[in-house]
């Protein structure tokens, strides 16, 4: 009986997280789920950007950091999404430039698992979300973009290394350990991380598609978000994945 109560409580919290998420991006962006049936095992925030425009939206996925610091039993003990300014900056860019998009911001905790998990362990759930959007013809499957900071930056590297065909482009911030990937990837980190210049040079010689790397030695953890300038984001969103 106690197990049932705990399970129901978790489901209620997950639903509340989606329904109560604020709208930081302005009047033209909403947080309602798009029409259709969606079965997600991760709590998530969804922001619709310029939904009034015709055609399919691009999908922007943000992976938050601080995975190990977020207790599963209390999703609201710390704001999972208030870790870095880059996600808001990217959403504001999409809005200001009139781009039809859906921003998907999942929380790295499985609804039935009280232990902290990594983004790699959440891949099946993230992929289910992507497949739902594609299956409901809401997004262009060639325009799926990924970004993350800190643990989310590590998760970004995990995803583009293991599933490079899914994403049109990626941005990894405030993290170490760049990887081999065919996904066009922008990489930044700060004085709180290791200077990965030599690793990046080796990986690029081996064929990794790392477009840009900058070690921001004058920035603290998370402050490399300022690298997400309008010109960089225009470059980022200009990529499209090969049609299957």
C-alpha cells in the first residue's frame, strides 16, 4: 500500500512540474503540451515557440546540470532548470528571430527510480519523447538540436557520441571529455574545467566534427553561456541532419 502511495505521489509531482512550469520567453511562447498523446517517463518542461506559424517546428533539447545534486524525492528542493542562462538565451533567440520551435527541457530523474541517474541512463526516455514528436508530425526530424551544461554538457557528449544520427547539431558547455562524433558540435568550458585544447586537436585530426572549442579561462562554471551569441546560434540552427 505504501508503495502505491509513493508511486502516485511521484506521478502527481511529475504532472505538476509540467503544468506549473513558468513561461520565461515572452507572450508567444507557451508551456502547454502540444496536442496529441504523449507518454513520458521523465518530468519535463515544454515551451512552444511561435506555434501560430505554419509547418513543422524544429526541436531544441536542453540537458540541465547538477544531476547528482537533485534528490529524486523532492524535485522542487532545487530548481533543476535554473542552473545556466544558456537555455533561456537560446529560447529567446528562437523567439526573437520568429523561428517555429519546440523546446524540450527534461529533468534527469526517472519517475519510477528514486536514485539519481545520468543522462545516459535517461536516453531511452529522451528518445521516446523525440519519437513522439516525430510520430505526431509536430517537428522536422532533420532539425533536432541538443545542448547542455555541466552534467548536461557531459550528457550532450554522451548522446552525440552514441547517437550522432539523431541530432542536427549540439552545444556542450562547462564540461570535460570531448568525444568522437559526426554531429557538428560546439564546445566551451571554463576555468573550473580542464583546458581540453589538446584533446580537441587530437579528436579533430581523427575526424570528430567539433566545430569550435574555447576554454574560457576568465569565466566560472556555467558562465560560458555567454558564448551562445546570436551569430553562433544562427550557425547552430543552420545545420540539418541528413534525411533518412
